[in-house]
């Protein structure tokens, strides 16, 4: 059996500046990290006597003899690209639900490309090539996505990513002390999603070329630059970092009316009654995870209040990897 174990990610600042329509004309910038929550894709040869060539289990269960019979659009596209001519049994699972703002779609794409390279005896891709291949296949099925969801699981770790002329530069030069302060302050609270991620991103796609949204993203990049300077400082301050997170969230939710909603704003208002440094909604919007920064005492209170929806996480350096059993 061959398994890929691919980490999910949290992007703290800069989201929306990684969309190709923006960063092909201006420089985008994100700051984020991979976390200890994973997408697992397990592959094994299907039994010769089995009646189906393709047996695939995810939130659905598919059996098919031809690739064109598959319902999952990404699986169909990538199997066609690799010209798979084998009997396979595949299981896809995750530590957390899909579509909660942690980049599960990108992690799945990265993990599947890495797995199929191994299964078909292709040369192991470098981090950059893995990112490009998985991103291009996702775009080829019509999904409007930014680069970040594919960058972080391909490269791993806590990093700043510069997007320039649709090319990326990954930098990992922050102090362990400052990263640790952020890690120890963070809380994630899961909210059910009311709209599909692609409904939100497609609405952003229509608006991203407007001067109003372009100006909002320009300001998001400036806030992210301020956070970059702060993270490199010997006088790093969590309260100041939280203020930048708050400023980013206010800018982000003005990009599209579909990013937030009354339910999300009510929960955010309740959380702001606690002693926190700052917060934001992760992912495209309309649900997902609220990411909160606070002291340890407040973090404990948040965990007690939202225990059913509270997600414990740790930052990791890991990127997508192969496990053979």
C-alpha cells in the first residue's frame, strides 16, 4: 500500500492577493503555515478478480471500469492526464471536514499528484513542480483558485510567499520564538458552511478586476508587509499582530458580500466580548473556521465555550510525503 500524507494550512494574512488575475499585474503576498491536520490518500492494487477497475472511497463511493465513468471531476481529470491503465483501490480521508478554510482542496490535489507520480514511476517532483502541476490540474476543471492552497502543502512550514508575474518565492526566515508565540495564542472554531466555496470564489473572480477590489487587495498586501516586518522584529508583539489580523479581516470581507453573513458576524461579535488580540475567518468565506489570537487564559475559556467546534492545532514543518506499507 502507498499513502500520501499531506498537511493542511492556515493563511494568516494576504489571502486574495494570490489569485492569478491580481498577481499577474501586481505582487501578491501571503503569510501562513502548514498544520498537524492532514489529507490521506491510500492506494493499493485492486484484486485481479475484482469486477471493477477503479474503486474509490471518499465522502462518496465510486466503482467504475472506465475513467470517463467517474463522477469526481478532479479524479477523472487527473486519471486522464496520467493515462492510468491499471486496477486500483483508493481511499481518501481527512483529519477534519472539507471546506473549513484550511486548504483541503489544494492539499488533496498535491497529495494525489505526488501519489500518482509514485504509482506510475514518474520522477519525484521538486516542491515547485509539485505545486505547479497540482494547481494547473485544479484550474483545468474550471475551479477559480489562488496559488496559496497548493504552495503550503508542497513546501511545508511557516513561510512568507511572494507572488510575482504568476511566479512564487517562498521564504522561511522568521524566528522560532515569534512563531511559537503565535502558535500558543491561536484558537480555531469551526462553523458549518452555508455556501459552496466555489460560489464565493466565482463571485470574487467577477469582482477582482474592478478598481475597488484591486484597491482593497493593494491594502491587504500592505497590511501583510507590516506583519512581515513585525514577525522579523526582535520586539514582536501579539497585540499588534492581532490588530493587523483585524485590519486584514475588515478589508477581506469588503471584497465580496458572500465572504461573511449575519450568522458569522453574530458569532464574531460574541467572541469579541472575550479578551482577544484579533480574529479572522479562514478560507474563501461563508463558513469555515474562525481563527482567534488571545492569551492562554482566554484560549482556555474559548475552548470551554465552543468545545464541540474547537479544533486544536500545532504548526509543523512537514510537506506532502509518501508512506509505503
